[in-house]
């Protein structure tokens, strides 16, 4: 009888140890998969990782950029991730100038339009340059003002620093921004030729760790007249999606 109890005790201990071992193996595999995915994302967020004609290897694409691509696909099916090809050139950012916009005390009503880093300490802003938001009696937010030029700003909330990433003239406009991680972000931009007959969409990838960026350009120019007739206007679409109006 004692031997039977002892054997049963050993058996229970062995089962418990086996369960613990299986749990450890599963957790270990999970950590390896997570670490592997994070490493792949870190590599994909580095501009120097891309050779000429590569496509973006970030998968899935960030939410805002994916929305931008899907929006323009309605008007031309060539507007897709695979048709954006890398230039293969990684450019080091020079010392960035202080931005003219980016005063956090004036930006509360703009926050839903901006792109925040995962840790919420950094912001990409391409909305506040020469624009204001009024709130009407019903509480509706209306974007007023505007300018043919555009300042794209990187804001560090911890330090209060606000740096100009780009200053675009009438032929260029950044329409969307996403953070990939706390050190890298991506922009969707439209280049318009001087005669205003075609658009050349472009994706820009920035990495703040080594202060570099690279670009991926759509391999087809989009006819401006076709887009105008179709009423394509991502900015208007984005404002409506965020419950804003254009004044």
C-alpha cells in the first residue's frame, strides 16, 4: 500500500514537472518569435537596409499609410505597396533647424490630426503651419487658414524641442504620417509637377537613431485631371474621418 502511494506521488511530481517543462518551452518559443519580429521590424525601419527598387518590407504597413494607399487605389489600382520602389539612397539629415510651429500650448485642438510616437513623447505635425481650428457653438471643429507652403515638424514633448524636417512649397504636400517605433516614422507625400498635369506619390522613411531617411516612389505618375474629376482629396477625406471641417 505504501509503495503504491509512493509511486502515485512520484507520478504526480513527474506530471507537474512535465507541465512546467512544456510551459517553459512554449514561453521560450514565444519570446524568440517576439524578438525575431522586433528585429525584423528594426531592420525594416532602417533606410540603409534598402537597395534600389526594393519595396517596403514593413509588414503590415502602419495604419495611416495603409489608409492613404487604399484611398488612392479607388482612383488608380497602380497605387499599391508593391509599386513603390526604393531609390536605394539613404541620406543623412543635416542639423535640423528650429521649426516656426510646434507650440504645444496652441495645439490641443490639432492633436487628433497628428501622429504620436508609441510612447506618446514625440509628434509629427504637418497641420499647424498657418492654420487654426475654431470650435463652433455645436462643438464642431473647423480648420481655417491654410497656405500653399507646408512645414513638417518633429516635436519632442519631453524637451520641448521642435525641429523642421521639411519645408514644402506648393508642388509638394505631406498627407499622412505614422510612427513605426519610437525612433522611426514614415510619411506619405504627393509631388505635383510644375504644369500641374501629374502627381508623383512618394513614401519617406526616417530613422532618428542614425538621422537618415530614404524614399520610395510610385512607378507611375497619376494624371492630375483624372484625380480632379474624380474628386480625389485625401486631406478632405482625413478631416471628415476625424470629425473636422474645412473652413
